[in-house]
């Protein structure tokens, strides 16, 4: 694959039409972004969503952030990866993750196992798959926060995709993954000068993540206290998770990630009005770093 590039957009699709997804992807591509990242939770299937993005663009990469390893076996995952890259010019990045207990056990009915051992076994099975397709270099990254998963990402894949993190975490992650691995960091942004508006949007967005053990443990390791991770979150926590202000202030946070060792930063543009759709004005305002 060509190098991923430095800039991406991370979207959280609620229930958009195909036309809306195409518009978001084409706007990002037209503004010079390198990748469109998206999750896999309780809605759209990851590989199908990537196919839509790739079919509506010419240069943009589609990147799963992340495809849940409990949603399909390892052979299906690597076959999907190879298929999309074969037909769409090597523009698909397969971000894999172990997800979270509620989404694995409550939603899918599987048993959530030890994350690092389970991911290692999944990667082993992917490598062992005998597919009747031409051999190709794989564009795989792992959702990784803690040191063991970060080390596995550097050992077995292109690198890591940390989510809900700070520049301090980015510096820590770069030390672990080494100088050559991809470090594709997600950063939530809200382009508004109004602190109250930005923090309300941040609290609304982060509310779905705050009960999840994976994220809480990482935030605690970064120096946030339990008292800051309550129902809404402290202002210090909200400001750390969501970069807000005028475009120049938000760009400064993005640069902090690059200075700390990120190779790629994907912005998740939150709408100051509270819509779940990505803020296209923010995508445009932050296009030039």
C-alpha cells in the first residue's frame, strides 16, 4: 500500500443514506484528507460500509475503526480485506479490535475473552488462511490503548489506532510501537468558541464511552481521577478529550499529536448544534494544518 498519509476524518454514522455517506467521503477527499474512518457497533456492517465509501471515491482510503473480531471469523476478515483492496486499488485499511463486553456478550451473544491473547490468536488464524487470491501486503492496524496491545500491534500489523486519547498517550504509544509503525490517532473536535456549547457536546458524545472499562482504565492511567469520570465528566476531562475553539486552537491540538509521534491523525468533527452527523464545516476549516 502507498503510505496512509497524515490526515483523516473519523465519522460516527447513525442512520445515513448512501448519498449522505458519499457526500461525506467525497467532501473529505476533495479537501485532501487521506482516509475516512468509521466504527462497527450495533449498526452498519464494517466491510459493506467500506465498499460504499470506496465505490464513491477515487483516492480516499476507507479505514475501519474498528471491525469487531467477534463479528466474523479470521478467514472472513482477511478475505474481506483482500477483496476490497483487490477491487479498489489498495485503499482499505482493516482496523481490528476486541470491542467491549456489552457489545460482545450482550449484543452478539459471545463470551468476551482475554483481549491480547484473543487478538493474537485471531491474527494467527488470519495469517494461516489459504485464500485463492494473489498474495498482497496487508493494511491492518489494531485498536490499542494499553502497552501489551500496542506492542502486539507493532509486532504483527502495520500499527495502532488509539481512540479517546490525549497527546500524552500518543507519546507513550510511540515509545512502545517504535519509530516505524503507523500510529493513527483519533481526536474529537468541536469548532466553536463557546466553552459551554463545546462541553455539552463533549459530554453527550463521551457518555457512551465512560462506562466502558477499557477506556476508563486508560483515562485513569493518564492521570484522570474517578471523580472526573462521573456521569458528565469534569471540564478538564472533557477539554482533554474534545479539542474545541476556533480552528487555529483546534489545529494546535492536532499538531500536539503529531509532535508526540502520531503518523496520522483522524479528526472526529462533532457538530456544535448537537447533530450526530459529522460537522462538514469543521472538516473544511481544519483541512489545512
